[in-house]
C-alpha cells in the first residue's frame, strides 16, 4: 500500500462524509469486521459452514472496489488488494461450496423413486465429496493461519485510511451516475453475449459472467446506500432477484460437472450410471428454467436500477 506520512495526510482536508471515498471506506470497514468475526467463528467451530459470511464480505469489498475503474487503473495497490480478496474468497470458501454441492446431490437422490436409484449412489457421492471437502477445509485453515491473511487485513485497513484522507485517485473525480452507467453497460454487454451463445458450456460461462457483473453492480449500490437509502434499496432488490436466479443456474452448472466426474468414477468401479444420468438431466433442466426466467427478471433489474442513476455523490 502507499506510504502515509503525517505531512501528506495532514495537508489534505478531511473527506466529506457523503463523498464516494468516505462511503467506500465505511463499506470496506464493515466487510473487514465481518471477515475478522468469521475468523473467530472458524476457530471456535472448526466447520466449513462457518465461512459463508467471510466469503460474501470479501466479494462485497472486491466488487465495491472494482466498480471504481479510475482507481483500479490508476492505483496498483487497489488492483493488488482486489486480487488478494479474490484469492481469499475462492480458497477459504472451497470446502463450504463442496459441502453445499454434496447436500444438493444427496437431496436430489432422495426425491427419486427407489426403482430409479441403481447402485451405491449415496455412498459414491459421499466418497467423492468427503475427501475433497476435508482437503479443502485443511487448506482454508492453513490460509487463515498464514501470514498472507493478516497482510490482507492490514491492506484493507490501510486502504480505508487512504480513502478517508481522500488520497486514492479515481474515486471522487467521477459521480455516481457515471460509475453506475459503466456498470450497467457491462451488464447489458454480458446479457447480449448470452444471447449470442449456442453451445452449452459457452452459454453457461456467459451466464456466470453476467452474474458477476450484476454482483459487482449490486455491491457498488450497497456501498453508496447512504446517498439515497430508499432508492438504493429499490435498485438493489432488482439486482438481488437476478443474482439469486443466476446463482441457482451456477449451482446447477457446477453440480452437472461434479456429476460427470462422479459418473466416470462409477464407470471405473463397474457400477451402474443410470441414476447419475437422471441427475445430470435434472441439473440441465434447472439451467433451462433459469434461462427462461432470466429476460423478464433482467428487464426489471434495469428499470429499478435507473432510480439510482441521477443520485450524485457530493464532493
């Protein structure tokens, strides 16, 4: 991070409490506190299911920072912090995501009629996820105990201080309307990309890219909530609805790929793969249903996001 000297900080006036810099600093502070609280919970319960709040907090902080393109392009420290938050979220949450997928597939087997469950399906799923979850959790615990984790927390704290001092370039030199417009342009471009994809994997990847663009927009809106609380809440509601829809799509895509792997393991063991074929089709059907519902939810999102477009940060 940048080195702060008393003269460089004191020479600047304190940031306006309604400026984008101050609002972003407050937002990062909240996410940092959530991550630290999660660390305590992990140490207390030693359970992969104790990390979701930490993962979401890292995504919120990363998305809110990434929304400010000027700062991302102008400040190497900001780019590095974004990458550290990405690294943290992916790695600390891996075991929890595996456990979630395991529960999803076990539940899917449970709703099948008994005659459609052929072979040791539950045992095969448990074996597939069990060791992977264990190793993922050990890696997450190692991560939280490594020097890299407190270094990331210190970088977050340093960025908060710089933001409160109005030192980070590219934050306060554009208003909310411009930032939100750029974010929505990205959302529109990614929606058009989905419409141009015909092949299954390419379309799945495009839908996931749209989800990330919407998530970035939603968390940016959260970070400027205090500029116009009622308008922000209305706009974020539309974002959340589409994000939830696309989240279900992504869960189905990930489940489909796990099932393909499990099917290979069952084949190699000489077991029936009939049931796994049914489960794969279930996940394909889920992605289709989400895709059918997407256009209407998307247009509602754009309509509700416009209520924030004329809200300007006062610098």
